[in-house]
């Protein structure tokens, strides 16, 4: 017979004192640290403990005794349920303070190397509808909120179009309106859901791995061009064609309408065939007169306006004079490489995704840039001592790795290459700080510039300029 789990307590009159990792708030009760989502420093709350360990606990607010003076009214009706914008209840100015401190803590506690005073964070001028890319999931297992469950109503129609519930891969929250992208994407998503239901098309069952409507990606460029990529979980040519024609007729402003039939067990489309149904197979972004082609598989910073600010910082830190060989590691579609190319003798970009490298080459070609070269492959396999011997020792390296940071082998090659300067762009200050501690063998940190790309979330970008010690 299974042992009955001990009921965890409710802690009363807990004062929330700060913010912590992953957008949670933090409180101290006796000698225990408690992590609480959706709290604000200054809140007095009752907290139900959900999980307890020796040195910390996790819980959720069950009663707001006294709200913090910091609190503001969240814009989104799905706040606290969706799990996306965990800081909507905090003023944007305070969000920036927290992100500035997040960078400082990573540098001090993880990097543990000498650092200069950190520059004030560059905030986003636009804090709503700032994303150029959104991805929605269709599901036949709509997540029922606590309010819906308590209502006693029956919900026989469980088809949903929205976002995955954190920690529940097979449950999707049906979204009325997301405020992070232009309202066009809400209208498109709602139309597809309504039209599909009127035709009796099936919504994807994430457990059984079957159903026609699977996911939708919407990209809206700063140029006004729009891409919509519909992903289907079943190969039903007539139904697919009918739905795509309906979308094209209802939304003629879509400049790139594409679809994928994905029959495998995960949602990634990197290894799938994309069919361009109408329009061009790409959209274009503009930055200082440069045009960047973005395909359905391309990576591009999801906040176009702040991407420009971020890349200006990277260019400034690179301090190019026109005579340098620059290596742009994790180049993506070559945005940074092409952006800085006018100030360099040559730029070499390396990226894992072959399609992104093809886009990078095209981006150089359409902009008349002829001093770039691009290579596809795993960074630790491509960037070797032999590669550097063949193509030249870099004067400057610009590095923009994924959240996991750099592989140890890549750091070793960088140390062997000994560029005069390194510009390290990161979306995760913690892994960046870890890498800086390894680079400290030969490099010193000269300047640090945080940049906020994602208002209302805890995520922050950080750019670090390093110079060779000797």
C-alpha cells in the first residue's frame, strides 16, 4: 500500500522580498527560502507550499493580504495561466532594474573575474506587440483553468489554439488575445480555428500524435511583410488546400503563405519540407538599408527594433577599422556578419543550420556584400585549429551562442586563435559568465552592456567586450 503523502502547509503573512530566477519572486520564512510565481516585492501573502526540499521550498499565492505598492495592472487576461509574460504585474522600469541586477549577479557569482561597472541596460522602446515571430499550437485537449473547473460548466468542445501549459506537454491554453505581436496574428489564429471547426477538420492530439491542425507560425517583419506557416499533422491534401485557399482569400496581406506536413513525433520543422503555397518563400527585414531574407527555418532576433540596438552595441564593441578579419560564430542568417562587413576586411560566419547559412549567403548577395564567407556545421567540428590555419587567424571574434553557451572545445580553439578582441553576445548571462571564467586565462572584460529584448519576461541579452591580456 502506497504511503500517503504528507500535506504541505500554508504559510501565513509572508512578505515577498525580491525576484529570483525564471521570473519567480522570493521570500524568506525562518531559515527557508521560498520561491513563488507572480509575486511582487512588498506583497504580504499566504503561500501554499507545493514542494519542499532541505534548503528551499516552492509554493503559490492563495491569499493576497496586502499588495505591493510596486504592482501594476496586467494587460493580458491570460496572465498567471499562460506562463509567458511572468512580469506583467511589475512596472517596466522595475523589470529593467531586475534584469540589470541579474547580469551583475551572474558576473559576480559565476564568472568571478574582474569586471568594470556595468553600463545601464538599454530598454525596449516598444513593450507590447514587439515580437516579429509567434508560434501557436492547435490541440483537442484544451486546458481548463481553475475558474472554468469551479464553474461547474461542461466543456464538450476542447479544441484549442494557443500556447502549451508549462509542465503539461499535452495541454494547450486557448488564447483569446496575445499582446506580444501585432493583433494580426490573433485574427489569423482565430480565423483558422473557426474555419477548421466549420469544416470538421481535426485538431492535433498530442498524446495520440494524430489530427490535421498542428501548429501555426506567424512572422511580421519591420518592413510590413508577413509570413504564415501552417503545420499539419496529417497528410490530407484536399483539406490542406481548402484551408490554405481560405486563409489566402481572407488575408491577402500575407506575402509568404507556406505549409508543412509533419508526421513525426516532435514539432520541429528543421528537417521537414516546406511548401510555399502563395507569395514568396521568405520575408525581408530592413536594418540600416540592408535587407535580410528570413525563411521559415531562419533564426532572426524576435524583437526587430531591439535587434538593431543590440547589433549596434556589438559593432561598437568590435571597434573595426576596415583592416580586420572577423569571425562571426553562431552567425544564423548572417545578420551580424553582414551588418559589420562594411567595417572589416573580411567576415567569416559559422552556423549549425545549413538553411540559415544559405540565407546568409543570399543576404550578402542581395546587399552587394562581397567580403563575407559562410560555413555550415557544428561549431566544435568546424571551428578547429586547422580551419583557422586555412582561413586566417581572426583579429576580432563576435560570438552569439545559444542559451547553453559554448562547448569547451570551442573555447579552447578561441584561446588558441588569440583574436585581439572578442565581442560576446548572450541571451543567458549565467552561461556567458561561465564561459568568461574560462576565457579569463587570456582575456579581460572591458565593457558590459545589457539589452532588454523581451519586456515582461525575465530574459535579458548581454554584450561583453573582451581584450587580449598580452
